[in-house]
C-alpha cells in the first residue's frame, strides 16, 4: 500500500506529477473436466444448454457437491503464488437475481477463502522486478450467459458456463502503472499455465480481470478508486488504466471529486463509462451456504500437492541464469511459457547456451510473431534449430549463412547438416582460396592498405570485400587472421 | 375391504409375505379410501393407476420370493419430495404444474424397497406453517373432531396432509419433513407417530428446500414399529448430499419393544410453560410415570437457552428460506407472470406465485441477512443455536440418554382460529419442537392420550445424535401404555 513507485512511472498533469495505484481482481477458470458443484462438463463451445445438470439449472431440491479436483487446482495455484493455504475455508452464498444465475445466488467464498496472502514477482521490460502482494484466492461458481440478440423482446439464457469453477485472485493495490498491471496478469497467466490450473485463454473468457484504479499525488494517502469490469485482453487493460487514470486526474485538477463506482471499458472507444455507483451497489446478503460443510484440508494433502508441483517460471528462470549464464531478461523471456522453455531446453542440449537463447528469442520468436504462430505451431522443431546452432558453433557455417539456412528450414524443412552439404553452404576455411582473394585486393587497393595500417578499424573494408567475393561462405575468423598477418596490423 | 386399511404397516407386510393378502388388494383398498376421503383434502394428487401398476409388480416379486422390506406397502408422499414424472409443487402456486425429471433420494429408496405410491399429500406452502392452512391447494381437515362438534380442525403442519392421511387410514405410512416441528406437531395433533431423525440421517436430495440446515425427512405412521420400519428404508448415506451422514443405518425395528430399564430420561424444566393447559401437564406426568414403571430413571435437567430457540429459529429459517426460494423466479420453470422488463417479471411472478406466509418469511429472511443487520440478527441467532446445542450436549454428557417433553403446547385447533392477526400465535405451536431442529437431534412424537374433548395429545422424546434406536425403544414403551388412537370417520 505504501509502495512508492519510481518517478518515471508518474503521470504528468497540469498540477504536477500523479501516481496511479492499481489493484486487480482476476477471474481464472479452473481447468477441470466437470463443474465446481456438479458433474456437468466444462467443455467450451457446446450447443447452448448442452452442458447443464439439474444442479446447474437449480431445479427444486438439488444440492451442490464440491468437486475435489477444483479444490486441488485452487490449492496448487495458491502454492504457485507463494500463498498461505487455509486448511479451513467456507463457501458462502452471494444472493442476487439475474436470469443467468439460476439459483438466485452464486456460491463463493467470502470471509474465509481457501488461499490467503501471497506474493508474485513481476519482471518489467526495463529489467526491474517488482513484488506484487496477493490478498487472497477463492473458489466460486461462474454464471451462465445471457444472449440479447436472438429475439426482439426477449433475452435467451445459455447455462453451459453456469457452475463452472472460477478462481478469483485478488491483488493488493501494489501496481503502479499500466505496464505493471499487464506484466502482473501475464505473470499470473504464466504461473497458472505452468501449473495446468487455468488455460489462460482470454479470448474464450477463461481469464478475465476487473481493475481497480485510483490516483494520488506522490506520498499522499490513497485516492477514491473506480472499478473497471471485465477487461478481457492485456492490451485493453493497458488502455483502460491509461484512460481511467487520465480521466480521474482531469476531474481532480478541475476541482472535482472521484465518485466510487463501477465502470465498463468500451474497447471500440478506448474509454471507460459509468455502470453503477456505490449507492446502487447490490446488497449481496452473504451467508454461509448451509448445503455445504466447511471445506477442510489436511496439511498432509497440501504437502502432497506441493511435492508434485512442476518447476515454476521463477525457479526455471533462476536455473537458466545459473546453469546457462543467461541474462535475467533473456531467461525471463524464455520461461514465460512452459512450451517455450521446453523448446529452449531441447535446443540448448550440448550447444552454446547464449547463442541458443539469441536464436530462440530473436530469430524464432520474431518469426513466430510475424506470422501469428506459436511455439506449438512452429514449422521449425527444436531439433532443427539446435542443429543449426551446432553448425554455427563448429564453424561449418557463418552467422550470416545461418540466417539463410533458417529461412530454408522454416519454409522447406529438412535436416540442417544435410542441407548445408547438399547446397554447398559450408563456409570456406581453405586459406589458399581466401589468400588469393586477399592478395588481389591488397595489390589493387594501396590507398585502403595505407588506411588500414594507420587505423586497424579500416581493415573492415577488406573483410567485407572478401566475404562478398566468397559469396558469404568465407569464415570471418579465417579472413580476419589472414588479413592481419598480410597487412601486418 | 375396509379392514385392509386398518392394518398397521408391519401387519400388512407380514400378511403380504405370507400371501394372505395381495399387494393389489391392499393398494385397491387404499386407493378407494383415498377417493372417498377427498373432503379431508389430504391429497393434492392421487396416483391410483401408478399404485396398481406398482402393486402388481410387488405381487410378482413376492411370488418370486424377491420381496423388499416394504414390498407392496401403499404410502403417501409429501408434495415436498420430488417424484419423477409425478407433479411436485411444494403446494405452491409458483411451481405450477412442475413435473420433476428426477426422484428424491428418500422416495427412491422407498420404491427400491418395494413400496407403492398412492399420491402426493398436502402441506403448508414450502413447509412454512403449523396448520396446513398456507397450502395453495387449501387447508387440510383433520380426521379428528371435538366430541359433539362439527368444527373443522387443523391436522397441524406443515406435514398436515401426510398426518391426516395416516390418521384417516388412507395409507399405511407417509413421508414428511420437519424443519421446526413439521413431522412431530401434526403427528401429535392426529394421534399418529412421527419421527424427525438426526440431521444428516436422511438425504435432502430432491426434497424442495425450506431451510437447509434444519430440514430433515422422516415418516408419519400409525405405530412406533411402522415408523422404525419406514425410517430404515428412508435413511442412509447419499453422495449427492454433502450434509448427509456417512453412517450405516441400524435395524430400527429391533429396538421396538426393547427394555428401557436403566435408561436415564431428562425432564427439562424449561419446557414447563406458564399457562400451559392442564391436560398437557397431565400427559407429561403420565408419560414420566409410564417410563419410570418400565424401569427408566427420571432426572430433572435444565436447558437454559430454550427460551431463545423460537426467536432464533425465526431468524435462521427465514434467512435460509429467502435464499433457497430465490430460484423460483419465473425464468426456467413454474409460474411466470409477464412484466415490462426482467425485474418487473420477477416481482409480478413472485408476488403472485408465493402466498402471504411465504412472502412474509422471504422478507424477514432478506431483512436479517442485509448489510448492517447480519451481525445483529443472523450471526446472533447462530450463536444462540450453538448454545442450545451445548445445553443438550451437557445433559447427554451427564449420562442422560433421552429427554421427555410434551410435543405441542395444545391440542389441535379450528381452521382459521389462529394466526390471523398475529403470526406469532401460530409460531408458538413449535415451541417444544424447534430446539430439536436447532440442535440437529432426533425427536419422536408418540400419542399419549386425549384432551377433555377427545382430541389426541402427544409426547416428544429427544435423543442423542444418531441414536434413533433409543427413541424407538422409549416410544414403544409409551405406546404400549397409551394404546392407539383412531379417528372416527365423519367424511
């Protein structure tokens, strides 16, 4: 709460600097085969109302029964957030009427959530790492979906999502910029995908965020916050925060006050608008659900889950830095997705780690991004890229030729070493062949020779010429050595 | 054929097994009796064809020597239990003609054991009432009348239809539910036996919920033995109800007639109310004497928080009800009254679909759970509940095996006589029974005598958690002395 941000994160208003304070409530759909309190399927995209049990439709006399797998997933997530696991938690009813809420209440955890305080370390693009506090994580039911465009006067309801398990993860108001907020959500997503507890698919709504935004003059107490509902992409989160902070600053600087309210982000206009004020807020009449016993976990069961956790991004990153000598930033990029980290680990096996990291991050990621592909749909396998790097390391090909080879592998496929041989791409290290080129150049360009002798950097002209005449296949190292000896520099 | 309807469940079972009578004969006799007793309004739906089909199947199983524990026994089912393919309304207009696609766990276990469905019985709307007068299908008339009077009396509630059907010999037993006394009070009013088992003994799955932490199913029957037989089939673990106990069900019938010698029976002094009718005092004393004569030891005990039970109950039960009844919103099933928009539709549907008592309790429940009132009402009531439970635990810890109290503070009363001006007058009916629900304990009401006008009066025995067996032993000891009470047909 008293985290002071760097002045570089301040927003400048007419009256000086402002600090934006952000807290997030993230709704993550639990990866599970069946719903939180019923046996109905959680599969996405079924025909409307095809994944609905009697419990989900709130038929008279139906009772919820907790799905143990969903609880385990919440505990795993809690452990991944370095959070306290509450061995006793309670399910409450949050009462309100809505057509896509069949029971007339959502079963949620209000006062006693399954997971308590934790912390997530978030890496920022400038290399800074910030620790963001986790307030809590609780389990709750998702609602169904109201469809308003099927009939001129009526709305239709699809209950397929009704009762699907969600984890609500609440951060402390520790975020200080839209960049931090985006990085925080990306990190949460990464952790949950590593754990297999949420697929993190924002397009399908598996991951949604409500963002609480307030502004203050640096060093002053927290300002009044507004909650922006259901922002469903990283880009929109950034836009929504930027817009909301600016809106609040403008109001205050114009002598107004911020009214606590819930706002909606409009992605087409890039702005937020009022949804309901605090006075209009529902009275949810929370009380413990009498149909469910308190959720009791044993310390042994939690330990057993902990023992089986996979290596998480932070640990993997530390290992990459330690074992592969990578920079923190490069390692962070490689571990963001488990698939990418696995890819890299295959590429790097027995090869130069930094070279491998550069190729994965710069060439592979760049190409994937450009073509809208992911590591899973990459046309180039880790084995192929690894083979290419081996050819660079053993000086069979130069870095420049390697880029040509990358292109061939990407578009045509094949085995790197075989390709280099069949297409004559191996670099020329034969000193005799290079030597005659060098001798010719020295004889024809006495002025350049003089320059190079006066300033060794001018030798680069010769290097370029040799490479050009050899079709790029001359070994740069061999060319350098030869030039140095022949020019006597 | 009338003699078949005067059989007890146990006798009928034995005669069916010895093929002395057939299930079809037995079902027909009861189907006829039900049809002739429509003046009672005990049934809201009769299922004669289903009864005969089921009875035929029972006869076939009996012939093959595959009879279940309740084979061929005609039963009535309270309209709160979902019955697959058979209209289930909780006697509320809001459920309209709702026909469930599922069978409640309790009733499915009765069918598993061979019982035959006669129909669905009347009850107070959503089980909210103590006289069966709040039913959307109208009041039930008790088979009992005061001597020399034609004044229609209430059978008690909320399981009024079930109690009246058993007392009028329209069925050999009926299912019922008890949230604050809804099995025991009507049993006491109609001279029948009703047991509310320990909370968690019977599954609540498929029973229309009133107050989830208090609701419990149980039987209403002619005798203690019949109740023991029926409860054994109704009870048992159910993975579909988290609050249902994973405890094996004993052979309750074996406890009937068992010696009560040496049992310590607590007599709670707080149940002696000011202004309690002399006749209630009298049967209570009588009950004490009977148990003492049977070898039980009587001890005075104190349950100091008893006086807070009723007020606390009328916070907890409406609170849970207000939430449980939110699903009746006109969106998916039951009544829908069109409105300008969704909120208007909700308001019109619920205003028209719920009766006055249900609306009152939904409003009370909504109020006590509201922000700013929760701590003062709901949370406090839950604390009181803990204290009530502790009162009982302390007595049981001192070696008390069960308690004996009156079941009700009065005999049955006339239809329209109570609660018209002040609902609390009606609520006071449950003063002896709500404590048992609040503490989650088993309680049985057994007929013990009549008042000066010839109306039945009952005694209540309260047991330790999951010790229904002791209640059957003690109940049968009282029954042996008190005898049976049969209403003279006027219908």
